[in-house]
C-alpha cells in the first residue's frame, strides 16, 4: 500500500543563555591608558572562587564581628568596595612608578658645559694663574686685589678644585642614595610631567657637594681665617637643617612632611644670629678684620646702620636661604643660578679687599657647579633642602661678613631668586585678595602655578629651556651687581 507522506519535523531552537549584566564602570579609573592593564577583580568573600578568609584578605580587609549583622550589611559592602577601589588604584600607581621614564630631552649636558666653562673663564680673568695673596708687590700701592690673609691659590684654582671634588662626591653619594631608595616625594600639586620623570630620583644631594666646597675653602685659607671658618660652620649648619627636613620627608614618604615652617625658620634665624653675633664681637675684639656697617645704595645714598647692620645681615641670610629653596624645582636651576651668583659675589669681595671670603665664595660656587654633573636634566640626584638652604645661607654669610658694601650687590646678583620669591608672594597675595573680594568664594591666580619656573613649564616651555633662561638671567643680574659695586667704589654713577 502506498505510504502517506510524513510531515517534516521542526525542531525548536535551543534557548539562549541570558546575557550577563553589564559591569558597572569604575569611577576611579586611573589616568594613563598606556599603562592600564586588564582590571583584575577581587573575589568577594563567600563566593565560589574565593579562598578562605584567613588567606585571601589581609588584616585591613577583615570584617569585625560587630558588623556581620544584616542591618549594616550594606554599609560593610560599601566600605569593602571603597577598599577594593583603593587597592586597585594602588596597584596602578605601583605600575606607573615602575614604568620606564620617557626619553630625556636634550640640553642638560650643554647647560653643564656652558655654566662650568663660563664661570671658569670668569674666575681666571679675575687674577692670573699662580698669583700670590698675602704680599703686596712693589709699586702696587694699596691694591684691593691683595690681602694679608693666610691664603694661596687663585679664583680659578678655588673654583676648579671644588668642582672636581664635588663632582666625584656627588656621583658616589647619588649611587648610595639610589641603593637606599631615598627617592624624593613628589608634591601633590606638581606638574604631571614631574610624576613621570622625577618619581624615582634620590634627594639630599647637598650632603655631598656642600662639605666638598667648605673643605676646599678651608684648605686654601689654611683654616686660619676666622670669618671663613665662621661662614663654613654656618653653611654646614644650614645644610644640617635641610638634611633634617629631607630625612623627615623620606621617612614619611610625603613632600609636605619634615620640619614645620616655624621650626625651620627658627633654626635658620638662630644660625644666622649666632654667625653675625660672633663676627661683630670677634671683629671688635681682635681687630684682625673690620666690617664696615655702612650700606651704600643707588645714587650715592648711604645708610649708616651701625649695630643694626648685623640684624639686616641676619635677615638677608635667612631670606636668601629660603629664596634658593623656592627656586629649587627644576633640574639644575638652583645649582646653576647659585654658582653664578656666588662667583659674582666673590668678585665683589675681591674688590673690597676680602680675598679670603672670595676663596669661600668661589669654592662654594665650584661645588654647586660640580653638582650639575648629577643634577643636570635628566637629574640623577636632587640637592634637596640640604643643598638649597646651605647655598642661600652661604650667599648671605659672605655678604654679611664682607660688610655693608656687599649688601646691595647681594640683592642684585641674586635677582633670579628674588623674582622667584616675589612670584610666590604675589600669587598667594592676589589669591587671598580676590577671594576676599568675592565674599569668600574661589580666588583668582596670577600665574598658572607658582613659582615662576612652574608657570613657564605649564605654559609649554621645555624644562631645559626654563633652566637656560634662568641661567642667562642670573648672568645678567650678576653683571648688574658687579656694575653697582664698581659704581659705588667710584663714589657715584
């Protein structure tokens, strides 16, 4: 019999698995997509993929038995979510810290050569190689280039010896600091480029080059000149204050740690007061050196301060110390500007007949220039407060020990540091004024960021260009200070 056609069988499609719910986007996604890795989820407690509580979570993440009730389960979950996000952010921060830095920009080595060579030529031009100190040649008369101090060498030898010793000591100290992981903590409000290029740079390099400059000065003065010994001790005391501040920052890992501003200012004031109290008493008692307390200004104006000069000298020393500290924010900026200012101040003291103080100034300048071997961009070591406070203190100490005739030239030759300090004061003052005028609301800023070097950096300048600009400006201020000193020596303009 014929077979009846069979209807084709229709198979129903297999049911699809429900789509997984979309994962909630994290609101704390770290910056820098180029460093981002696949996000690793942390299994919750009690899930199938979670190991035991004892081994899966450190003590910070353990829940207290008091929070295990159902009434506060949601709050405990929110707290754990916050801790989870913090752990992930910390992981990405560690990845960014261990990432290799971007390729360095050119110009750091050129800056080192330009500063060192220019200052060496300037030092050589001040006195012939092999010149003698302590004896006035026949027919020279009362030449201010000679002094009765126990001194030997020339400005070039003072500068060169300190440069070589500082470069060697700074290189060895930088390697030691890197081995100890003594890395400079970066400011929270620092430019973004600093976090990528300066996060793993050692600090407190001043502990190497400051003693090197002081040692050279003591050697060339035979350690028998009271003002030089006093200036050396004061400079080392400023370095000790800065080292205590650097040590506190390294111990806490925060840039805002260390000595409090009040404690730092009190210590600086105590050192400066002790220095000039000694110079005022020792100069009057022994008569071996005399400090003129009259301060000549522009246009033939002279301030007769008397005993008040020592208070002015102490104030100027503390102000210079903090001004150099403010300017120490870019690779090689503070070191190059300080070396230029110290050489100019050394020339001023030579004109005043205080060659022993010039030896200290040129030795400290050579040490600062030698530190550029490791501090030029990209820096292998920062000077820290240990170096910046000492360099500023040395500037003020030399000018104060030389007398009132070096006070106004000090203000001129350190014009780069004055501009940096004024930019900070103007930024803070304008912000407070505009906030007060707006009724307590948001204030306005004059600069993108203070000090001035950060304003230029955020404006698109390369770091090496900013440092070169400040070095050139420092040279201009140094020439202006020498002209002021020469005009005052002639008795008018």
